[in-house]
């Protein structure tokens, strides 16, 4: 029994290296042939995929006179923007001119003014949008006034019905005489629930309009 075990151990010790050498040699000579540079290799030829033709990039043709989207908006306080809009007789579609906080002459339209009435968290952090209370359902709207739309703003406050005209809140185009100016910047009663000192004297500073193009 001892002799058989010894024979098997000797066979394993000396046979395993021989087997590994034969195995490695078979792999090498079977694929590379009997040389050192594999010039007789039987491996499949490597086929390189050609680089595909790059499609030329195209850009849209710029429109003559179109406003560049890279032009930075103007920085202005709510009071300056509202004052300029009201003093210009509060146009809806046409642009109006204002001077921003940096002294730049800019132009905007009602779309730049409207967020002051319809955006939450604009006047101060946590502020409701003015139009949340002053909404289109006149019967339940605060002060029976609609600040959601241009027509609603012009219709004024304390309206008897949705079709009725109420009290002018824009002072007929005289900013300092408008109810909007009085409530927001003189009496400082609005926006509703504003904490003491939460709103700067001229209201929040926003981005609105663009620098006015030269002549």
C-alpha cells in the first residue's frame, strides 16, 4: 500500500509539470507555428472597422433682427418695473422702456410684469402669489379683483360682477396715484401676510426685459 502511494506521489510531482509544458507548447505552436514571431499564426485576421463619416453639424440660419437668446435680461426692482409699465399707460403687447438697476435702458412688455402678480415666493420666501386671492371668480376673490390676467387687472377692484368694471387700481397711468403703488409700497399691506422687513422698500429684484437695441 505504501509503495503504491509513493508511486502515485512521484507521478504527480513529476508528471504535472510535464503536462503543463506540453499543454502550453500545444497552445503556442498550434496558433503561432514553429517560429517566435507568430508569422505562421492560424488565427483569424483582424478586420478593422473603418471610422464612419462624420455628418457635418448644421446650425439654424439666424433670422435678421431676431433677439439673441444669449442677451442677458435686465435686473430691476418690482417698483421700478411697475412704475414704468403704469406710466407708459400699461400696454399689453407693445414694449415699454425702463432703466434697470445698473442704469441700462431696457425694454419689456406685460409678460415681464405679470409674474409679479402670479408667481409664488417672489415677493418673499413663502409668499402666496397675489393671484391666489385676487382670482377670476370675482364673487369669492379678495377685494373682488382679478390679478390673473391683463383684462382682470384693468377691470380693477370691488367689481359687482365678472362683467362689471370696478375701481381703477392703476391711477389712470399716474403711478404715484395708483392703488397698486399705495398698497404695495406706501401702506405696505400687500402681499398679504408679509412679515415685517421681509420685503425691500422697492420690492423684490427680478430679471425682466432686455437691453434696448441701439438705433
